[in-house]
C-alpha cells in the first residue's frame, strides 16, 4: 500500500523554513515534482559537492562526484561510474549512472553530446561558476 501522506520541510538560502505536504495517494511523479520545487526554492542546484555527498541518495552522491571530480572536462557514463565507486566504495550499475546523467542533463546541469564511441557529458559553464563560488575545497590550477 502506498503512503497517503508525505511532508517535506526545508530551509531556503535565506533561512526561511518551508513545509509542503501531500495528503492522498503519493506517486513518484508527485514526489518528483515536489523535489523539483524544493530544489528551485532552496537553491539545491547551488549546493556544494560536500552537502550532496552526505546524502543517502545515489543520485545526489553521483551529482557530488561530478561536481567535485569531473567538472571542467568531458566525461562518459563509464568514467562517472568509476569516479562514484572510487569515492564511495559502493557499486553502482552503469544503467543507473546513465539514467541519472540523463536526468541531470534534462534538468540543465549537464551538456550532452554524441561522440564517436557514445555520449559524453560536461558540466554546463554557468553551473561550474555557481559551484566554484560555493565549493569550499581548495583548487589546484
């Protein structure tokens, strides 16, 4: 039986607390739309790689890996898989990585282009600037 109530609470970048609830059938589509709204309101796309890396969700941790290790260059889903597994010591199927990369591209975080051997991804330039401004980790040039 599906849950009949879902409540999400979060704080935006100004410290304002928001609370959203669904009373009734909870579907993946509704949860996805809610998470997109939360992302928009709280500024999650600008979250640091460290914050995303602490999430229990593989999607967030893959985004963390891309932000911290793969920004500034093109990469394949296989390279993203290897970076994730090295970072978290946890296996992730290549099909899951490909699905998540497609979602990140659809949300505007990644550019996707066809290469000779398949698809290549790259963090969009405007996203890199946001992450550079918020990522507290030291950078080597």
